[in-house]
């Protein structure tokens, strides 16, 4: 049923253009539109981001790079994604691993500290006649202060481990909107550069998705992206199990949320242009490659991220 829906979208999504050699510009006859109500709702919800200045500037940069390199769009999307993940995201991932290893290494020391502090507080509460509630308050406050001291000592604050997400999420959102705008002739359907990029995307795809401006009628790209993301999540789970680490409530919520988002992106991807889904797939695949590399003992030793 889903495949029939996508085929219906493909038949309804069309753009007719002609190139006027005398005037040297494109004549826009008909604009590309999504016909499904869900796509229209999503487009309206996302409009402030898609029309933002950072997305517009990034689109200009992508067009300029395409003119400079003179390569197919599928190859440009791949190169940009691989370079961004390799030159920025990968070093941040390595830093994240080092921070989390140092943080996890504090657990035994924190457990001993907690036990000793608990015994000490029991003695002081008995001598000073403190209530159980007051004793617990003092215990928690003192323990938090000591844990913060250990974190500062080993330079392993968990918030530093969010650097990867702080880079990857905005980049993912911006580039996704750029490729989507190219396919939908947005934010200005009369912009000559956007029209040219759209025209090029129509025949600079790869394999079964030659036209990057329409959804992948086979559904392979969004489904493959989902499987890659779920594999990455499972790798992290297995890594924690190998290190005998117990999952906190936050970790379990984060893991299950990641699974839910990965699956939810499939129906969304089925309605999105192929250039956007192809970017998702390349980005996730690079993440998988990086995670597999960081499982290798030799790579860990080389990057000094072993325990």
C-alpha cells in the first residue's frame, strides 16, 4: 500500500522547464509541488528553518561548489558529507569517547566515596542528633560536591560529550533543508540558480534514483538509512555490555528514543526528495564506518582512547 502511495506521488510530482538559448535563462512553466496533505503540513511546519538565512547561504555555497567542481550532484552530496563527518565529526567523536571513558572510570571511586560518606554521615547524625531527612540532604549535597570535584580533576564533564551532537544535529538540519529546497524550488521558485540546481538534480542521481528531485519510489534509501541507524545504536549497546556498564534510566530513554526516531524517519523519507534521503543515507553510513573503526583495538590505541 505504501509503495502505491509513493508511485502516486511520483506521477503527480512534475516540473516542466525549457531553456531559452537566445535569452540565456530558464523559463519556469510549472513548479514542483507535493500533493499529499501530510507533506504540505510538514513543509509549513518547517518553513522558518527552510527559509532561514543560514540555509540560504549554505544553498549558495553548494551551488558555487557544484559550479567549481563540475561533478554530478550525487557525488557532491557524498563528498561534502564524507568530508564533514571525517574532518569535524570524527575528531569530536574521538574526544567524546575519551571523555566518557574517563567519566566511566570514576564510577568505582564514586561508589567507594558514596559508601564512606554514608557511614560518616550516620555517625555524625547520631552524635549531633540530626533527623533522617536532614542527614540525607547533607549527604546528597556533600556527595554532589565531591563528584563535581572528581569530574573537574579528571576533566571529564559529561556535557563536553555533547559536542558531537551540537555539531551534527544543526549540520544535518541545515543540509537536509538545502537539498529539500533544491528539489522543491524553494524558497524562491523564480531564483535562476535554484532553478538550474533543480534541473541538474533531475538527471544527476545514481542507480535507481536518477532524478533526485522526487521521492525514492522503491523506498530503499529511507529503509536502508533506518537499518544503518539501528545498527549504530546496537553497536553502542554492545560496547557498553562488553565494558560491563549498567544503563541508567537516561541511557535507556536516549537509546529507545534513537530507535523510535530512526523508524519514524522511514515514512517521512518516503515523502521526501531523493537528494535529501541520499544525504541521510551517506551521513548515517559514515557514522557506521566511524563506529566500526573505533571498535578496532589498533585504532583505539592509535587514537589513545583505550582504557
